[in-house]
């Protein structure tokens, strides 16, 4: 027996709702990652030892969880966007969404690496060429920017979604999400989840976050019943288990304690905020201005890390580093807007038109081939 709380998918008007609060959550998540890199990993991993903010690190060490939130948001948004779509349209939309901004960021990061990378950051022609594909990990080639590791995780998620669409399996999406979520949670209790190499693999550390986003999608689409209520509980347990386990791993890697209580609180607040989006018809942050923050998220994430480190190393000293970090954040935000406006908005549309044309031609050739074969069979 279903427990009806709210579902905005019941009317045409509600179906077209844009969740501006998700744009805000996406921007906050990206900004968390920027702060984490600029005030924590830059110094702790030796990328930019001049960026030594000992007191700030006590707080900013927890900002890495922006990555977790990214994956939940991605799961929710992708499942929402493909509800009535096709495999072909999904392929074109994802390509035109990811690659133009990525290529622009890749070229910019490569140029700055050549100019001021010094001995810390280098790039080779083969590294650049393999990075163009976004699947450089398949060739065992290092990413030009360390932040790109999440893109490969995203591509693996997109591949799974594409397979669902291609074989008409979306009618089983609830079962698919449930299986991925449950198996991912169980795997977190196994020794493999604690291996140093597993955190860059989609399973089990990140697969469950995409599934969490999928659970929120199901709740928004169909409302809540006892089955989906159980999935919400499992999703919350997954978030708590993965985040605390990863906190323990971070403690061992950096030899600095990550307070598990703080981790639980941060993740619980995020989870609760998503529940408000899912269960409530209105949201006080469903404001259009949030959209203008959301559009900065992807390019900001792509360009911030190594460019920031190189700027700190080239121009920073103990007297100006705090101001330099602040100025760098402002500059990368401006660059993010420029990439969005001149690359994502303008080039992405051209990419989408080209992609649709190529796939349409391919589809027509396939149809003509099948028709020809049928005609030959009829003659015989």
C-alpha cells in the first residue's frame, strides 16, 4: 500500500519543474572541492607547499565530500533527463555536454602547464592526445589534471545508463537501482573496499552514490511506498558507511584524524536537503538565481586544480599566498563563466546538431540495408 507524500511528476506542469536548488547544491559541492584542493591537498600532497593553511585545514579537510554529493546529484539528474529519451539522444546529449568544455579546459591547463608548470607539473604530447579521449586511464596514461579522475567514473555510469536505454531496460530501472545500491553497500564491508586502489574505481565507493541519486529520482517520479522507503533507508546507510570508511582511509593516508561525527553530520545535512527536494512540492531555494551558479560548476571543476597549484607555485610567497588564493578563486570563476558562455552554450549546440546528424545518417543507412536484404529475400 503506497504512502503518498508528494510527487511532482503527476501533472505536466510539475514534470517540467526545474529544481534550481539542485543547481545550488551542485555549485556548493564544486566550491567545496576547490577549497579542499587549494587549502588542503595542495600542501598535504606536495603539489603546492606554499599554500600552507594549518588552521584552515582543520575545517577544509572535510570539503572533499563535495565529490560524494556530485555523484548523487548526477544520478538524480541523469535518471530524470532520460525518462522519455532514447539511447541515441542520450549519447549525443552526454557527448555535447561533457566534451566541449573538457577540451577547452584541457587545452588551457596544458598551455599553463607548459608555461609555468616547472618541475612539479609536466605534460607530454602522448599524454595530451590520450587525455583528449577522456578515457586515458584505459591506456594507463596519467590525467593532465588530477581532478579528471571523476570524469572516468562518470563515463562508466553513463555507459550503464546507455545499455539500459539501448536494450529497453528502463522499465526495470527500479530493480537495477536497488541491486546496485544493495551490492555496493555490502561490498563496503569487504576487505576490497579498503584497498588503496579502489577509491578510483566506480565500485563500490561511488556506484552507490549514483544509485542514491536514482532512489531520489524514483521517489520524485512515483512517490513513496514501503519498498522505496526501504531504499531510502539503505541509501542513507550507504552514504554513512562510505563516507565514514573513506574518512578512515583519509586518516591513514594523511596521518591526520578525520572526525567521523563531523562526517556523519555533513552527509546527513546533504541527504536531508535532497529529501526536501524529493518530498516537498515547493522549496525556498527553488530560485532562478541558483541556475547562474549551477552553470559554473562543470567548467569550474575542470580548470581549478592544477592551474591553481601552478599559480601558487609561480607567484606565491608566505606574505601573499592567502590573497593569491582568493584572487585565483575569483579568476577561475570568471574563466568558468567564459568557458560556459563561449564553449558550452555555443559549441555544445553545434556538437549536438552534428551528433544527431551523424547518428541519423547511420540509422538511415542501417534501415536501408535491412530493407535491401528484405527485398532480396522477397525476390528469392
